């Protein structure tokens, strides 16, 4: 199997896993059409775009960990930067952007233990920080 074929399989597996874990609730929350658009955006990513998306995700996670560890104010420049990085990150896979959908998504980060565990696995409080930063800066 070529590198390109392996990458295509990887994307298919990611979509399948996401649908299995979150599909029904995301469909109910955002609608079938938006969920399909998000799926197609991920499947259409080139390998370079996918790497940029993953790098941005890691930048957000590390930034959150550092912000929480050092007691950064959500309303400060670091909070703003993380909220805007998160906006950029989700638009890469959503293929659309709506402020209310973004704000709704981050509400799930503390209400749903799966999201909270993801963001808080290295440093407790990251999910809450990101949620508060987005709610403050994205209006």
C-alpha cells in the first residue's frame, strides 16, 4: 500500500471512529448536514493540511497546559490567542464557522467527561480554561 493510500485509510478510520463515538449526539446538536460537511472537510484534507491541523491541535493543548500551570488570566492575551487558535483549528475540519456553534462546542468540554478527559489528561483545568477563553473572546 502506498503512502497516499495509507493516508486515505487513516482519514476513513478517523471519520468512522468519530461517528461511532460522537456521531449521534453531534448530529442532534448540529444537524446531519453540518456533520456531513465536517466529515467531507476532513476527508478532503491533503497530508500537509492534516499535519497542519494536528500541529495546531498540539499547539493548543500545550498552550492550555502552560496557561493553566502558570495561572494565566483567560481574559488576557494568552487566553485570546488560545481561543483564536481553537477557532482556526475547528474551521479546518468543520468547513464552516458559526460563533454560536463554537461556543456550544466548548460547553461540551466541561459537560462531557470524554472531552474533559481529553483536554485535562496532562493538566487538570485545561478544558475549563479553553471553554472560558472561547466564551469570553468569541462573540
